[in-house]
């Protein structure tokens, strides 16, 4: 067995649970469309990159244009906080744990509604990521521990202070708010209907979805299962090699925590345990789960920043390129030869990626684009 990937046999059924109930009931796109500055993020066609890798068409939805926040996360945080305040308008403080983008999204959303935010971050969070969260008016507390530790601290302190925890990670007894966040993420997939229906090549064969706790990926799987059932595109989940909780969960056939060392440049994907709310969807609607080395993320950043021929430049950060990085690993790494053959990737395959962030840590991003050496 190759430990870097898992070939799943999905049943293509959406489980009847609270996550399904909330995703069915809520249409976050209607809410997002009322926010100042809302517009669908662009879907970019890269014909030259497609030719370079000998595939049919490559499409990238570029979430760096989302409300000026350079990442998709605000879709989930803003919708969840909007719903929570509709129930309890007197709520004053919202709290979360983050590797960066989600924390900024919670801070931005809380400020928009005239509320406070307290954000917990792991010990390896860069100064740049902390600064942009603080710039949204939030109090940031850096803990001595990893992302999972930060989640526990945020939960404990929220209970003690009667704050509202807005975490995009679900666990037993905490599933409603993460599901509302996933409902917010559905907006980006619904926008694709407008983006893609004008294209003669709009039949997407494979969707690559990067995953941290798996909430965005789970929302994507729900979208495709709900719309197409068993006729959905093939779905590949991509994680960093040292933060591979979803892959391990597939291998163990139960929710599992990564035993990797949590060292990766893909900060937004650096999560140990998958979200309970996402796991059922991923399990029932994913074809392959893979884990990749950081070098493929660096390569993906450079391929998009220095485009082939007349292709448009895309600025996609270390986590934003996760799906593209997974594709590059499958196309170039002998470890994934079987995956490439099984997915039947060839000259007529149409592939969709979601670039979930831009250069959210400019220092790291600039180092990557200015460094020709791609290490592990």
C-alpha cells in the first residue's frame, strides 16, 4: 500500500445529519450578494498551462478577489456570524482558532457587525498573518502549541467568558456553527454555474480540493453530490504530507488525527484532525485522498505566477495552490503514477481548481517566487 494516497470507493450518498439539514436549508449566496463589494470571483481559463501538461482544459477559480481579504474564508465566517446574530443580537464577542485566513475572516465579520473578536493562533503563525488579523480590530493570542491545541484553547475560553465560538471545525456536540460556515462556502461553488455555463468546455471531469479540516472540501463534495449524484466529477482531496488527517481517516476508516510533524509551508492546511461535519461528505463523495510534499506547492505558485505563453498571471499562496500542487504531484511523481492512470488524466480531461487565497503572507510568497530552487 502506498501511504501517500488512498483510492476510495464512495457510495455518493449524502448522510442525513445536521450538516446536510443546514446545507439544504440555507442559501448564503443571497446574503453575500447584499454585502458591499460583493461580486463573484473570476474563473480563469489557462489554455497554455493545459497544453503544457497535456490535458483538455484547466480552470482556476481565484478567491484572492473576495471582499478585499485575499481569501475565501470570509464567505463562511460572515454568513455564520450573520445567522448567529439573527438569533442572538446581543452577542458581543466572537472567538475562533486559526492558521490565518479564517481568523481574519472572523475578525472582519465581527467588525462589520459592530462586535468584538478574539483569535487564537498556533505557535508557528507568522508575524505577518498575526498583523493582518490585528488590523481588522481583533485581539490575537498566540499559544504554545499547534492548530488543534489552539482550537481547544478557543473552545475553553469561549465557554468561560460566554463568547460565541465560530470554528470551521466540527466535533461531537459542536456541529451547527461549522455547518453554517460550510453553507457560506457553498457560495463559491454556486458562482461556478454562472462562470462555467458560458463555456463550451464546461463539463468538468476532475475537481481538486485542498483540505485543512476539510470544511471547504466538504462543501464542494456536498455541492457536486447534491447537483449531480453519482454523475459528479471525480474529486481529489489534497493535504500536506505532514498534516494528513483526512488521508489517515480514510486509511483507518474512521476520523483520525495526523501523526505528521505539522511542518509545512501550506499554513492554512496545517490541521491535525478533520472536521466531523465534513468527514461524512468526504468519505461518501471523494475518489482519491492524497498527501504531497511542500515542493509541489512551491512549484505550483511559480507556475501560476510566471504563466505559460498568453495565460493570465494568478497570485496564489501556499495553501491557495494546494489543488494545483496535488495535480503537479500526480503528473510528475512516480509515487502517484497509479493515481494518474486510475483517474484517466489525458489530453481531453477538464480540470477545476479553487485558488483559496492570494499572497496572504507576502514575505513567504516573495521568497518562493524569487527562489529557483525547489526543495522538499
